[in-house]
């Protein structure tokens, strides 16, 4: 027996419109697809071929990004700089915030000395939050150098 005062499911408006939810999910998917594409395009435009590593984290720390090209050129946040200009900019940044994170992305064919020189410039400026940019290895179990 049904009472007259009882509300039914249709009276309450029990239908949920999922169209806005689908729109939001689509927008998020589109956003992440585009940002991932731009990160890879940035590396291609700079001409930096990052080395591969099977271990590590994929965190992107905010801060400075320094690229070391295979011919020894240096780029700071996408702009080519000299060694002296890099040291000056690092010192300026350290004055503002000594905890600034610095990501060094060296080409796989770059001279090790050039990358060490960048690390030395960071240390001289007082920046100690350093990270090395790599790409995830396609053969995670492969031994280094082979």
C-alpha cells in the first residue's frame, strides 16, 4: 500500500545529468594530451637529446631549466646564454631564493665536463637543489652502456 504523501523517484528529480561531467573529463584529457606534446616538442626545438634512465622519478620541479647541447652551448629556460651570463643569472636567482630548484638537461652526446661546469656554476651561486633531466629508458632492465 502506497501513501499519498510519499514522494516517488521522479518527483524528486532523480535523473542526474552527466553531460557537464563528460565535458570536464574531456577538457582534462585534452589539457594533459597537449601539455605532454609540448614538453616533447620543446626538447626537439632545442636540439637536446636527453639520456635514458631506468630508475628515477618523473617529478618536474618548478624553477630553472638549463640545457647543455652536444656542441657545448648552454640554454637557460630556452634562451642561449654564455657561461658568464649563466653564472650571473644563477647568482641573481640565488639572491632571490637559495631554494630554487635547478634541472640540468644535458644532451646524451654532450661532454661530461660541460655538465659538471653547470653544476659547479650552480654550487658557486649557492643553489643546491639540483636535478638531472633524463628520459625513461625503453629497456628498463638493460645494463648501462649496452
